[in-house]
C-alpha cells in the first residue's frame, strides 16, 4: 500500500511543480492557437474547395447538357423537316402517280433528298423511311438490312408512341442493319402522318454516330475516378464509360438535385441534369477527391503544429531552466531550512526578481540563525534554572524525611544507629551540593542510593530490602543527579510503610537500543487506577496512595528537560500489589561529560529550531 501512496504523492508534487506548470503554459499557449487556427483554416478551405469543385462540376454537367441538347435538337429538327417534306409525303402515299414509272420517280426523288440531307449532316449515318402499308418504301442506305425493319423493336416503339420522337441509346449494333458497326450508334424515330388527315402513313428512323455523344461525355472526369453517365426514362444506361453497361438498368436512382450518396461503400457527390429529350445526365464526383487539395492544407497544418510543438518544448525548457528550476531549488532550500538546516544558501545571483528573492532568502536565513543561537542560549539557561529549582524543591523534602527518621531513632536511644545514619546523611548532603556537576555516573547514583537505604533500614528495623540488578558495563552510564532517590523514597514512605509489613524494592538496569532503561519496582500498596494519569501532569502537589507527585514530576521533568520530550517516566500500578516506575533516557558515557549543554543532541537542537521556524 505504501508504494502506490508514495507514487500518488510524487505525482501530485510533480503536477504542482512551477517548472511543469510553466512548461505546460508555454506548450499549450503556443500549440493550442496553432491547432485551433489550423483546424479552422482546414475546415474553411475544405468547404471552400468542396463548394468550388462542386460548382465547377455542376457547371460542367450543365455545359454537357447544353451540348447534348444542341445535338438532340439538331437531330429532332431534321426529323421535323422529313415530316413536312412534300416529296416524302407523296412517295409514301403515291399521290398523283398514274404509272409505276411515276412511282419509282417519286421514290428516287425522296431518296436523293435523304442523301443530300445526310451529306450536310456528317453525324447522321443512315435514315430509313418505311411505308406503314409496306408497299412504298424510301430507304437511304445502299446496303440492305439483314433484318426485316417492320418487325424490329424500334419500329413497334415508334408506332406505339404515335407521333412524339422516340430516342434510342448508344449501342454497338446498328438499329437499322442489325450488325456490329465497330462504333457506337444511337438513333431517334417518329411516325410520319398525312398532313391533311393526320393518319400515320410511315415511320422514319435516323441513326447517328455515337461519337458526337461519347466524345463529349468521355472528356468529363472529376478528380481521379469521377465520371459521367446518361440514362433514359427507364433508368437504363444510355451512356457509361463501361460500354458493356449500355442498355443495362442502373442500380442508382438519380436524385432531383445535387447530393452526396454512398455508392459501393464510397461517398459520391451526384450532380444530375435533365435533357430536353427526357434523358438524364449525371456527374459522379468522389467526395474524398473533392477535398484532395484541402488535404494538403491539412498536412501542412499538421507539420506546422508539430513544428510549433517542438518550438513550444524548446521555449518551455528554456523558461523552466531560467525561472522554474531556480524557484524549485529555492523551495528545496526553504524546506531544508524549515527542517533546521540553517547552513543552506541560494547561490544564484542576478538583478532580476529571482536573484533579489535569493538574496533576501540568504539574509533571512542568516538573521534566523543568529536569532536561534540567541534563543537556544536563553533556553539553555532557563532549563538549567528550572532543573535547579526542582532539585531545590526535592532536597528539603528529602532532608525532612531523613531527619525525621533520625529523630525517631534518637527517641528510641539507638545512638550508634543515629551516628551511622548521620554519617550517611553527610555523604548524601555532600552529593546534593553538586560540586562535581549536575551529571553523575549511574554507579555513583546507585552507591548513594544504598547509603540512603541504610538510613531507612534503621528506621524500619531492616524491614525493607533493596535489590539492585545492574550490569557492570553500565556503571559508567551518566544521568542527572538525584533521580533515583526520590522514587525510592516515595516507594518506602507511601508504598511499603503504610502496609505495616516487610517489603522490597527492586531496581533493574538494562538497555533498549540506544536508550538506557531503569525500572524501580516495589511491592507496596499501589496506586488507585484513576490517579495514575495525574502523577506526571504537574497540575498540583497532592499525594496519592503509593507515590508522591512531587518526586515523580521532578524526575519526569528533569529527564525531558535534559533529553527531550521523547524521554521521561512511565508509571504502572495495581492497587494492593505495588508500583513500577520506568525511567528512559539516552545512553551517554562519562568520558563525554561536561555541563548541562552537552546533553542536547543535534536532533534535539534541530527539533527546537524547526519548532521556532514553524512558529
């Protein structure tokens, strides 16, 4: 669980880094406008190009429509001339002819008219005029047809139309001869009626070269694959770039106006236009090819965006190196100084705001360092005074109890015991004068404690036993003077003595890592459970069963003043079963001793400095 949490914290810190924010700011501020501008430019140009190409394609289709209408109009006018020609009318009706000779002469004159007409119209290949009664026929072609023209499909369609022009699409097979001509042909036909009665007297069919249509339609190309085609009223191909589709049904229903349609999985713009003869021509334009030119703009935009991104990265790194990195470095120095390291200095100089900020930071750190040294010295003296005050509070208390014990022995006329007790008291008082300093070896403290117990054993008739378990190698451990005696005194007077029975006090010295641990345990009356937490609070000086608040509070405060808040006294007690007091303090050897100030470690000092800076 710690790994993902540390990763999230590191990610959060990186996201809030001013260097990253500056980099992203420059990167986004350069790239986003380019992307937005490029996208809008591409969209605008794509629409413009699409509209322009669409307009050009529409104009092209209209031009083709006009050209085809001109061709169809010319052929339709030719058919109208044939309808109204007097010679053809007479040849079909044989009017005013008395002899066969006259009939042949009329047919010859009609055929000559047709030939002269075709010579002036190179697009026309052949013209057939058939008598509906199959008696008189005017055939212009010198080649005989291989089929019976009166039984052809085109003949039946023309008769069925009864007057209007009937158009026939491109085909490789001649409508009149019934043979493959090697070139595409198309045609039109209509009925010939008597100008007087309106009765059908014949059928005409004009067959024209398809070249006049294919040349126009083949030349149309939209993009790489766009094309044009033409259909008749039955939606069959009149023209397609694939000639095999002639007369085949188209699978696309042409719309009434220009629109985009999906054809075989591709989006195609369909541009329809209707011809005068009822046919429809359409241009098919691939949409992708419509905007092919805009693709170049898109690609150019992409390259510009990439170049802008590179420029943004370069500028971003430059800015973060010049601005972000110095600020990050300054932030790290501030965190180190906050942790108590006042030796840090900001080495980047300059006349800009960052250089001025660094100079101000260095000046501030120097001033804080001077101030902290001054405060540390004052705190040092203050703690010395507090410890002495506490010891002076304990010494009268200890002296009172000791003299009280000697007084009782004197009343009982135990003069020898009184003399021994006074001798031990002299040693104890001499130790309390601190001539050798406020710090004492553990061995000396335990030796003084044994002298103190001599006095107490006189008073209680050897009813109290003191058992000390201390390894020899720990005798040189140092601790503040007169810490054990107040605890033992409390154990005797307020733990063992009230139960009016013999008791024992056991002192055990051990180590736990870099700390020394002294446990003082008695088998006295114990302490009420609800009063144990109050023993070390120092709120008042009332007494509790089994221990005295003054002694414990003094020892606890002394250890904390010397070594820090992580050290001190712990009390465990069970009423009626005794009390255990544990002292914890760091291991220090006598060879490193000096006065009070020696006992503050660098960690304690940094903790103090950090607390000051934090305030």
